[in-house]
C-alpha cells in the first residue's frame, strides 16, 4: 500500500508539473531563472502579472541610471541588496513570484541579469500565447496592404493557430526584394544578395 501511495503521489506530481511546464525548451543562465519563474507563476496563476512586473523592472533599469547602478554594482553586499529589494518590492507592491525572483537574484549576486531574465520570460509568454515574431527588411517602406499580404503568407508558413507579430525595417542597401527573419529562420530574397551571388 505504501508503494502504491508513493507511486500515485509521484504520478499526480508529474501531471501537475506538466501542466505548468514552460512552452519552450530554453537553456542557459537566464533560461534557468525564467523557467523557474514561469513554473512558479503558472502555479500561482500569475503569468501575465509577473510578465508585466518584469517588464516594468526592465524598463526602470533602462530609464533610471540609479536603479541600473544598484543592479550592476558588485560593491553593494548581498545582504544590503536583499534589504533594498525587500523595501522596493515588498508589502504587496509586486507578486510573491516576482519578489522571490528578485530576492533570489540578490542573494546569488545576479541582480544585473534581471533585464535579460525578463526578456527570456517574455519569450516564454509569447510562445504560450502562440505568438511568433517576424521582421521584414525592405529597400523602401512597405504599404499597409503589402504588410498585410506578407503577414497572411507568413501565417501559412508558421501555422494557422499562431499569431505573427510583424515589424518592418527599411535598409536601402538590399536594393530591392525582402529579407525575412522568423524566429531563428532567415530568408534572403533581396536583389543585393542575388547580385552578390
């Protein structure tokens, strides 16, 4: 009976963990923190709240030299950083998941990695929502109709259930045609590359 109870508990835990598993298999330092944060946020039903909080932290780090200096400064002790994080983010100013992440980063002397972890977490959330980022580079600015046509063509390439988030850039050096970046795939349909070939 004890063996059955342990096996049943393990099966229940594995089903529970599978429900909260991140949608992408990302690796590396930033991914470890982002994956753990995603799982904790999923279990707390706070995925979107944590995403907006991490984006706010990232924006504050890029807009406030004082906050960026605090995150980056290795001369501030871990204890002092933890106390400051607790005073900045404690008292229900952010979710427990975000507070725990920031406290862990402070304790591990990795607060300077917070903006990159926020980017990685945002990548996980885009995958969860079925969003695929794509960039189109053209020699001249594209019209709204052209962008809509390209977006429709891309949807058929990435799958009909995914949402394509398109950004357009202009680079006159490609001479004509298009360069398309979808995730880690790159298609060079430019006149410049054909001439070089």
